[in-house]
């Protein structure tokens, strides 16, 4: 069990004012350190599943255990704290607060989580030093660090978002189609860097995409359509 | 703390909106405090204007009108009192002292009050404070005493010459330049209309208006005087003129006698007189007695109660202003509400990002409350700054136009209360967008609905 990062059993979730559950998964198991490609067509309930994994919403029945914590047993506030401490999240786009500088955007993750800061302390590094390391690693030139994040290109913004997700070594990173706005070259670079960092820090990666060409970057592919029995009428992928 | 910082950064990113909203709040705060400040200063200014005088007596008119022209030098006397009537009451056994005043002339817009030198002994303001001389002394024949503000504005010292103009406007077409006055004294600042006035002897006023022939010039003949409004003019009543030449001759022969010489009136008519009584509780009987005097229609007022009456009249106005400034504040706050609510729609992404890094709906709520409060507090600070800026620049003008001294003092309790009201109102207003954002963040979660 200890090696499982995510374990879901009989999880069901139904949006308000909908008769059928959007998520109805009998069994979901993702090992720690595993890098998973979660694939599904538009409207297959991907976003809903991610918000369950991230603890934004709670399952209505069944158990969903992330890092040995049964999320359904936690209050909203505790789930928010859990997310801040243990989960890095990367959106498809618009990950950054455009009015903060690049470095401030990265440090924001530390601002919201004491334990991320503590982990950095244990490694004898400061939040500032670590964000600079990550930004350099992800190819963001130092002259951009103090620029407002809104000035960066989409590709650069996604890499800054990755740095923010990675800082303080959370156990799990959830990426919701972070490469869909990037061209093929940028996509591969981005994925390679993300993978390397995850590998080094033993971070579990759940990467959502409907792009089949990316499969070779991952340990395993989970087809959402196969495991989810829920009827999905989500209004498209956001 | 970090939330407040985030709120400030977010506001800064929407600078133009934030600044406009802030200015709306600032202006309404300034108005709210300004109304309070001005009415406060007016109230204390009024209350401090006169004390120690038991009765003020003038020709029959409204009591507020009498108070305004005799003490504040605002408006004009309706009519004059004859010197004989004044003498009658001055010699009343109840009267401890009395000081006549005659109004109607001015120097560059500053009123000239013709009186007797005993004025400086008996007149009291604030808490029974008497007038003191910054330099010089009381006037004698051909001399004048000026208030502190007049001396400052017109740059007058003891020994300067002063030409008095006919009428009370700041621009006069008729100056008594044939009879320049010598400045004998400059009064210490009092913060009352005394600062704005010029005091001369009754006799001198009469002479200026042709009461005697010793300095009479062509431009002082009765024709040129007819062109002016005689009714408002104390020292030069028609009746007095028509009494014929022999009375004028009498004046002439006594032109250099002392004022105390009761037998010869220094001036035919006066505008009003201040009375101090032997026994203050008698004031109400004395007032009645004067009001029912058969020889001449008179009005006697007790300054304290008339000040009250005046203040009651003005307090309605003050309340109306407060209500209006309250509504201006409400408009400012609603403007802020509208701006922030509108911004919420375009900031749903921002909220999703914050939630993804662990901000709970509670944090989003706090963020929105802080944002609104940062705006409100900054608006309040700027508003107070504007208020002081205006007081600093406008105080001299207010003083010279209305005789109200607005001091650059600290924030009073009443003003703190109003600031607290703004703060609380801002807080309640902030709950609305905060609640909206809270609900949005619950339903949106991590999805970025734009």
C-alpha cells in the first residue's frame, strides 16, 4: 500500500443538477514515483477527476486515498492545505498571476505552504535559491525573473508554472494538458525537463492529454474511457 | 500579510480602475469630513465670538439680523438708533456699562466699526477674554485701531495711514480720502470677526460724513451723499441732516471735546449698542423693557440665546450637507463595488490559479475583502490628505469671507467617528464581492471558466 500514491475504490462524483455521475471508477491505482499519462477524449470527465485528485471536490461515495490520506475524510480546509503541501498543479494555460514577477509566481507556492518551505530548509536551500535553480533548469533566463509574468511567451509561462509546481518537492504533480498550447519542439523540451525533475525528486506525475504522440514519455497510459463508467456531459475541456 | 500584499499587487495591476475608485472614495471622505470640520469650526467660532455682553440693542429688526450685523459685521442694520435713545438706556440704573457702535463704512472690504474707546475695555470673546493690543493703544480723535487680520492683510502698523471708504463693498467709488486715519493700535488675534474690523471713534465717522464742517470738501455735500444708500449708514442719518444748520453749528463748536461729554452727541445716530448689566439675571426683564420702549422701536437680544437660535437655523443646513455628503460616500462605495464586481469576472482564472496552489475559498474571500479594504483605507488616507490640503489653501479665504477660522488641527473625535463609519461601510461593501468570489471559487474549482 505504501507504494501507492493514488488509490481510488468505487469512487463516484455527480455534479449538482445532474442525474448521472460524471465519475464512476471502480478501481484506480497509481504507484509512487510513477509517471502516468491519463488519456481521454473531450468530455470524458478528465477535469472532474483531476479536481477530485487535487482535493478541490470530494468524492460522494467510495474512497479516494492520495498519499495515504483519505481525502473524503478531510474537511475542505484540510484538503486545501493538503493540496498546497503535497500537490503541484499545472494548467493548460494562464498558470501565472500576470501582475506578479516570474520569481514571485514561483515563490507563491511556498507562501501558501509551510511544509514546502521546510522541505527546502532540510535540504539546506532557500526558497529563492531553489526557484532560481528550477527556473534556470527549465530554461528561463535570469533577466526574465523580475519581469511581470504576463510579459512571457506561452511556452515560457508553462515552464515557470512547472517550476512553481515543482518547488519544495511535492509528492504529486498533476498536469492538465500543459503542452496543448505549445508547438511540438517546445512540447518535447517541456516534457523532458518535467520528467527529469520528477525522476530526480521521486515525484509522481499524472499528466492529462488527448495527444497520443506523447505516450513514449510516460511509464504507463491510463485510458479514462475504459475505467470511468460515468456518463460524461461536461461542457468540453477547459 | 501575504494576502494583503497579493491584494495590493492585484490592485496595482488594475491601476487606472483602482485610482479612479480610490479618488471617488477620497473625495467623498473629504466632503464628509469637510462638512463636519467646517460646521464644528463655525459652531465654536460662533460661540467664541462674544461673551460678557448681556444685551445687544439695535433698531427694531429680527434678532438674528441684529446679531449678525452687530457682532459678525454681516449684513446691514435696518435702521439707526438716535443718540438720545442710546443715552436714555445708557443712563438706566440697571446698566453697568454700554458701548455704542456705528457701522456702514469699510476699508478694502473690511468693516469699519465706529465706537468709543471703552469698547476695548468691555468687549469680551471666548471665555471672558478681553481684547489686548499687539501694539499701540486705543484710538483717540483721528486715530483707528485695526484687527490682527486687517493689519496683516493690508500691511498696517501703528503709525500707518488709513483711508476709509463709504459703504461696505470691497470696491468703493467714494473714499473719505480727505480724512485719513492714523493707526493707533493693532489688536492681538482673537479668531473672531474683531480680527477683520477697523475701529474708529464715533466722532471721526460723523466728521467723515460731513457731520461737522471742519474738513468738509465739495465731494461731501449732501448731493453726493444722496447718491448713496443712506438707510444702511449709521453715522449719517437723513433725520440728523434735516435738523438744520444750527445743530451742525453746535457740532462744530464741540468738535474737539472728549467722548465722555454726554451733552453733545458725537454722532446723531448709531447702529447698535452693547450693554453690560449690574445683575445678569435681570437681562430678560431689561430685554422686555427695551423691546417695549415707546419713544423708538428697538430690539434687544441676549447674544447667547440668539447665537443658539442662529445655530439652530444653520444646523438644519449642516444636517442637509451631512446627508448629501453621506450619499456622496454611498455613491463612492457603490462605484467601488461595481468596479470590483466587474473585475471578478475577468479574474476567475486568477482565482483558479490561487486555488490550485492551495488557496481555499476562505483565502479567496479574505483576498477580496483585503482588496476592498486596501482601496477604502487608501481612499480614506487620500481623503484626509485632500481635506488638509484644502484647509491649508482655503483657510485664509474662508476666514476673510466668512469670518470663520478653520484651524489646521488634528482629527477630532467626531471626524474619527465618521472615518470609522466609512471603514465599517467599506467593510460591509467588501463582503459582497468577497462572497461572490467565494461562491465562484467553490463552483469553479480548478476549471478556468472565462
